[in-house]
């Protein structure tokens, strides 16, 4: 008993000091917290989804999930072969080229109509606050902060570790001109050395003028947030980017809900919808879409094309690593929506994006 109690005490003390490392960020306070509290989406001390969003689907339990995790024979969740990837020289991209580059999972680069945007960059090779516990698949992590030119706008959809990476954000600090994120997330950036003047925090259903002809709208998603033991103390969101030539939906993480149809009715045309498709499970279906829901979301948005992301880099769910793209492609054969499935790092020309698509995962064991 003495040994057991000593172990618990040591574990508690270690945890207490470990979660104070900079990578965990900082909770909102002061004027930032006061603004959050005025949001119509902030109730009972935390942000709320528009509709009831259970942590686990009815009929599932955390004990059952853990039992499956440790005792059930799971499918091949990590590829044996390296993930195919291309090292595009981003520093030499012509300024007038309209391109997108996907870096695996939910990180991607958009250069359009003369502006450069970086979304949810994670280049540390790990999607967890504990080193070595959720490492990137071989071949999927070939980019670093050094590979990037100046970034006009760094967009963050929410503060989970697979979307907001401390090592990457601090390495990019000298290149980022402006940070745009949800309410409360700016506290992390200030804690990591970003000046408040570079940070814009937004609520759902707001519009920001980036430049002449450039509008950035925010919208809700059905998800959650948090980097420590406290959930939903910062806001998660999606973006609709309107440029002189295109309208692009930057989806972030979300379960399926009515917000997709609401966005689709709000905008005349969405040229490209970037939707999360991966790390799902029926047990947490409310916060991550299953492949059929991804296609339905694209149709609700009235999107001309879909770029599925949130896969092919990290192992965060129990499905086979290649199932998200394989299943989405299979389901899309009926009443198809054009899918864009590029190799990591390949140039996707936004004026003709489907030319970058290929079933690359079929060649990986």
C-alpha cells in the first residue's frame, strides 16, 4: 500500500509539472476571457456546440473502447511502406500561381490570387504532447518550417495537438504575418511569443476583410477543443475563404450536422470543400464524420469538388490507415462528386485541381 500510494504521489507531482511545459499553451484570461464570455456560444463556463453532441455515441463506453484498444485484434492501422510524398520547393513558387499543397492529415498550403495561407501546420512528426507516442507515418513528414516562404495568414481551426503544434508554431514565428484563430486560442500564441497585434480571434458567423477582394468568413463545426484536462475553453471553427477568383471551404474537424447545409445556402458557390475524412469511429461519430457523411456534407455545401483530409499521417483511430480514402472513393462511385486526392506535397493547381488526383494509397502496403 505504501508503494502504491508513493507511486500515485510521484505520478501526480510529475503530471502537475509536466502539463506546465510551454507546449500545453495557456488558458484564456483577462480581457480575452471576458470577450469569450460574451459569445452566445459560451455557456456554463465553456463553449457549446449548436446541437447536443455526446462525447460517445449511445451504446458505447470508454471502458469498451479501451478494451478493444488493448485486447481486440485491430486492423493494420499503420502502413508498412513509406507514404509517397513529393518535396515541392515552396520558396520558388511563382507569386501569381494558384496552388494548394497538402502535407498529410489536416495541414495544407494555399497560394491564391497573390496571398499565401497555411492551415493547421503540424511538422514536428508527433500529434501528441508526449514525445514518440503518436508519430507520423514514414514518408509523410518531409516538410519543416524552413521550407516555407513568408506566410500572409496562418489559420488555425482548433487547438488539438494534431492541428496546433507547438514546435511548428514556434519555428514559424518569424515568417507569419498574421494569425487567425477561434476565440481563446490566441492565448496559446501569445504564450509562445507572438505579439497580440498579429493575432485575430474570431467567433462563429463573423467576417474579416483580409484585403481588397479577400473575405474570410467563420462558421461553426461540431467538435470540441482543449490541450490539457479542461475541454472547450477555446473555440473550434471552420472558414470560408472568398478570393477574387474562388470560394474555398476550410472545414476543420466536425461531426455531421445542419451547419453544412446552412453554409451551402449562404454561399452561391463553393469551388472546393476541404473536409476531414479519417480518425473516425462510430463510438465518436458526433465529432468526426464517417465517409458517407463526408460525401453528404459536400453535397450539402453544394461544393464543386471535395479534398478529403485528416488521414494518411497519424494513427488516431482504430480503422485501417487507408480505409478513409479507399471507402470514400468506393462510396463516391454513385452520383459522384469530383474528389481531389493528391500525393503529399504535390502541387494542386486550383484552376484545374482534379488533375492532381491519384489512387496513390493502392500502391502502399
